[in-house]
C-alpha cells in the first residue's frame, strides 16, 4: 500500500519541529465552503473544526483569532477584550502578507512573522481539533493542548 504524499507546508514543518502528534486530513476544497464543507467532507462535528481568522485593530496591527467552525467572532467583544477601539477582518491580500498563507488555507502555525494569537476559550476544552495545515483542502487533527503549547494563545470569550 502506498502512502499518499502531502505537500510539506510551513505549518506541517512547525508541528513536526515541536514534536506534535497529528494526522493530516485532506478534503475536497470548495471555494466559500468554509468549515461547513470541510466538516461535511471529513464527517466530523463542525464545532471541532477551528478557523484561523486574520484581523487587525484600528492601527493596522494584525492578530489571529481561533474560533469554532460553527461560531462567529463578535468583533465588538474582541475589541473590548483587547482594549482597542475596533477590530476588523483583514482583506485577503493583507492576510497573505501577514501570514504567508492564502485565505482558505491560513494556519496559525508557521506564519511569516510572529502574530499575537487569541483563542475562543472553549476550544481548549475539546478532546481534539481540526485546524488548517497551511493549504486549502488540508486540515490537521491534533490535541488543543499541543496548540496551546506551541502558540501560547490568549483565551477570550467572543463567540456568537
């Protein structure tokens, strides 16, 4: 039996470097399908999928917010939690410049430059998560404890 080859993304290299026990989960990527399509393709609960959203404050400082696939981020609550006036999603070009990844394939691991990471607190209580591995159509299944160990994210409660 031959093993299927996957591209080695910066995210995958980062996970290997940190000795993370993970499984790659490829799926048929659909433009604008988001976590709903990924969860359906992989036959997993969408709540276990974690989206990596690139946002910026009113001064243009980038940040990552990790959110359950079936929830949205309250930008007002996030701005309050960060002590800034406003937070808004980055446009796709800015997101790529900040992370080195394209929208639909953004991973919090191995970003082009260090970016502060925030996480919806309840994600840390999940038994496992499915998060982007740095390429459209490729998630990685892993423990939220490993994510916390590598990224040291700041927990927030901003889901709606």
